[in-house]
C-alpha cells in the first residue's frame, strides 16, 4: 500500500467536515428565524400585571391584541428569574425616557409580586405589562426564553424579533433604524 493511499481517508474526512461546516454552520443565535415575521401579533387575552393580586387572581378585565395597535411598539418578554433581563433593563428605561417609544412588557412565567417589586426597584419603562403566568402567549410567539423583543408596526404586524438583550449597540444598529423606517412610512416619507 502506498503512502498516498493513507491520505485518501483523511482527505475525504476533511471534505465532509467542510461541507458540514458550510451547510450547518451556527449563525448568530440572536438571529433565530421567526415564523411570525411580517405577520400579525397573535390574538391573546391576558391580565395587566398591575391588576394581578397577591393570590394570582385578576381584579380587572383582560386585555387583548388591540392594546398593541395604533403606533409602533416594542414588546419585551422579561422575567425576574432572568439575569439577562436585569442586564438589559436600564437600557429599556433609557430608550423609553430618551425616545418615548411605547414599550409593552410581557412578564413571562413569573411571580406577579416579584415582578411588581422588580419594577418598583429598577424603574418601569413599560406603558403596560401583560402577565403571561403560564407562558401561553410566549408559546404563540415562539419565544425561546427571556429576554426577547418584538418590534410591531402600528397595525400590530411583527417586523423584527430580537432574541437576547437589547443593549446600546442593538438599539443603535438594529432597533432604532427599523423604528425610524416605520415612522417614515407612516408619515408617507420614503426612508
């Protein structure tokens, strides 16, 4: 057997690895595709976090998809058990303060009392918070975990999904340009 024939299996192995890497390479996990992009935010019925009592009972009417309509909105999936949510929270407070974009929280699989205490301690950037105690809305959205953020147009169509934290770079490079584009389109100005 010649020496060259010993390298044939190694060469074939490297070719297979190359094809596998090219076909199955891991993309940025923050760019997970969403089947809901360019589709309406799913219908839902949920209590506002503020209306959930200490026993978990709701003392007011449930709200639905209509609370997300009328202007562009960020829907931020968060929870007190999520350390990355704490890391992004100050940025959401800043975005709300400086840019005035409407942010709706989706408190995901959490404890209402802990969530209310969190907002009291760290600030509340949310125009309202939906309480998704069992994760049913999250399932409809295809949520992988918290945090996740969805940008909706004024009609409630999901135009962007972010898996992971919203930080200054993500705001500047990904969310703010899309928001400006939505505002320009609604004003009838080409971006």
